[in-house]
C-alpha cells in the first residue's frame, strides 16, 4: 500500500514536433486546406473554370432585373436616364455644353463608359464579402468572383452600346472606320476594370465598410474624369492651372478610356483633344491594374471566407 502511494505518476508523452507533423502529412499526401497555390497553378485553375465564370456572370446579369416589369430594358434605360439628368444639370443649367460639338453623343458616350468602370468596381468590392456562402461552401479560385462580376458589367455595356449607336446615328454621327478602335479601347478598359475590381474585392473582404465609402470616392472620380465636360476645353480656359494638375487630369485612367471611345465614335472629337501618347497610357494602366490587381488578390487567396 505504501509503495503504491509513492509511485510517481506516468509522464505525458511529448507533443510531436512541427517538423514531424509536416513529414507525416507529406508522407500521406496531405496538404493544408485552402493553401494558396503557385501563381502559375492559380492561373491554370482559373482557366479550367472559365465556363463557370462565363455562366455565373450571365446568370447574375439575367437575374439583376428579374423582379422589374421592364426587365432587361433597365440595362439600357439606367445609363440613358443618368445621361438625361446630367444633360439637364450640367449641359443646360451649368453650361458645360458650350463649345463642345455633338454634346449629347459626347455626354452619352462618357456616361456609358464611366458606368462600366463604376459598376465593375462596386461589384468587385462586394465580390467576396457578398458571397461568403459560396466561398465557404465550394473550393475554387476566388478570383473567379471579381472576374465574373467585371465580365457581367462588360456584357451589360455591350447591350447598352446598341442604344449608343442609335443615338449617334440619330444625331448625325456617321459610321466610320474609326469605330473599329472601340474594340481595343474596350479590351484595355476591361482589363483595367477587372484589375481594380480584384483589388477592391480583397479590400472589401477584410473591411466590408469600404463598400459604404466607395460611392463617394467614385462620385468624386467621375467629376474629375470629364464625363459631363471636355477636359481639353477646360484646360484651354484655365491656362493658369499648375502643371501637375493638368498632367493628373490627362493621365486619369477613366478619362483616358472615355476619350478613346469618344475619339473612336464621334467624328467631331479630334486627336488634338487626346492627351499625348494616349494609347501607351491606356495600355500602361491596363497592365498595371490587371497584373498588379491579380497578384494582389492572389496573395490573400487563403484568407478569403475565414473568420
């Protein structure tokens, strides 16, 4: 009895070392759940799910106005109504139409192109935070979400372009060879929008309140992008503006893509109204936002849907 009382308790086994656990997992082919793949592998996984991205964006576009009686007509009516309001306030009341030939085609083109960028960024901001159920339930490259939302906005713009063509023809803008330039301009803008959407998707995933702030940021950006007025005419009037302000207005990516579309579609919008090296600027913004935004989003791949 005495011997049993003085028997020391058995010592607990030492916990396995992290290196031992890693070796054990590797031996049995186990990997970390949700671990970030290499950049090359990530691109391959996205490409393998390209059909899902296209189907998801089309389904979201179809469902967007499913509860409205006019249905998909709102895809065209919304930017047209915005253009009508801007024409009344800025074109008539504030007089920004003075000195701008073909002001209505000029304004409608700017509104349509700006809406494409604005909607892509807003949709990208909520791409992860607004789809947490999907993110947590299924395993797929999370970049598929902001890319599909940007593709949805491109599809909506293409529907709106039909109305834009009708407006151009009604106001006497002839069909020209320069209309072909719409294709490269839209490609560059789409890459830019998708890259910014991925940046905002990562930021919105960690800080959902950004979605409440973005409308104010985008409204300020719109006023600086020449949607309702001609930047070249404003610069000609205000020759006393500092050089940095002039350079910033000319290099503004939203203004660059808007002006490229106006140059392609409206014959009274001349090359002299474009900033120097405009195609190089447009390409640079697309590569910077597209590649940089993709890598920035990929870096946080394993954090989405956690917490």
